[in-house]
């Protein structure tokens, strides 16, 4: 049984033309700082249930560009996300930290580590969106303005966080989520609506759709991975097909191209492993960073 940590303090950092919001959980312990990067459509506060397992570690949950309180225009190139993270680390004086990423966030941390070898001492990557080499091709987007990703049709307006919770509680894949994670996802994934009435998604549907549309933009990620000479744990979930959000998108050979890569295959988990079972994810992290 973990004890909930006090609410984080949210600070903003001017990076690449936006104010990047970072939620910071303080600690009196001497543990290495933990930096968390979330998946597309999520936000930094969604890690709270997992952060509670690491009371001795200061922890930082980044609201990635266009998500949470880091308001920004749609994204055309995933490498700007890595630049954002590097700028935050530099401005906050952090180096040699443990990076923990999920999906798009895991991809971002690996690119950041390649660009800035001093940034991380270890990485734990839950189902990074890093696919086989042939996926990237010439970088041509899968989705376009004429054929946008279905995320662009997401409902954006809600009367309240409680209304969002009620709407999605029993829906796939949210019905898989730990109750605390799901509540945090809804409560901190909304901001006051521009109309002045009710709430709206902090990650607008057009931003979420743009992340999926630009998923081929960093075709050099596998070359970058070969240069990341620190211990990296790649945690892969069950794979069915790329049209299923619960399926692992991760290239099974990814750990083999990392100089110090370790592969952990968990077919009993979905792509949402850290939020499906945060206690299990915390155990994996704790064992790897000892």
C-alpha cells in the first residue's frame, strides 16, 4: 500500500516558442530524479499513481507540447518534442536522471538521450512508438488534411470532469485503467473552455490527430537508438495490429540495436500497461534502477 504524495507544484519553462508545463513532486529522499513523458493525448499528471511508489525520488511529469497545460499548435515533427525535453532539463539543471516514457513519450526520451548523452543515466520505455525500419519509408505522412486521423473527431467539450468520467468509465480502453489513473486522466486532462462555459480537452483533437499524422517524421530514430549507450529497458505489450490502440507498436528488435538494451515482453499487458497496472509498472522501474 503506497501513501499518496502531496500534489505536485507546476512550473513552466520557455522552450521553443511555448511555455512547457512540468509537474514537480518534491522529495526529502536521496533518490535519483525521475522524469516522466506521457503518450499522445495524455498529460504529466497521469503518472501520479505511479509516482506515489517512489517517495524517495523527486519526480517530474512533463506536459508534452500541445498537451495538458503546454498549449501549442499541431505538431509536424516529433523531434521538436525531444528538443522541448532537452531544454527543460537544461533550464532546471537536471542531468543523469532516470527517464520513464510511454508510447510517444518513450520515443521522445530515447531521441533526447541520443541528442544529449549527459541527460539520462537510465531509461525505462513502456511500449515506445518506434517501429520497424520499413515503417518510416520516405517520411510521407499516413494521414493528411484531406484524410485526417480519426482522433480529430473526438468530443472536446464536457460540462465537468465528472461528466467526462461518467462518459468514458465503461468504454474501451478506459475500462482497463486503474481507477486513480482514470480519474487523474479526466480531471487534469481538461481546461476551462474558451467559450467560458464548461471544460474542454487540454489536448485539442487537432493536436492529437497531428501527432499520429506525423508519426513517420523521425525516421532516424533507429540510428539515434544505436548511439544511446546507457542501460535501456524496453517493455513491450501484446501485439495484435496497428489499428488497435491496445496493441504494442514497438519493433520487437528494438532492444537489440541499443548498446545496453534489455527487452521485457509482457503479452499479459496492453499498450496502456503503466495505467492498466501502475503498481506492476512501478515494480519494473524499481528493479531496473536499483
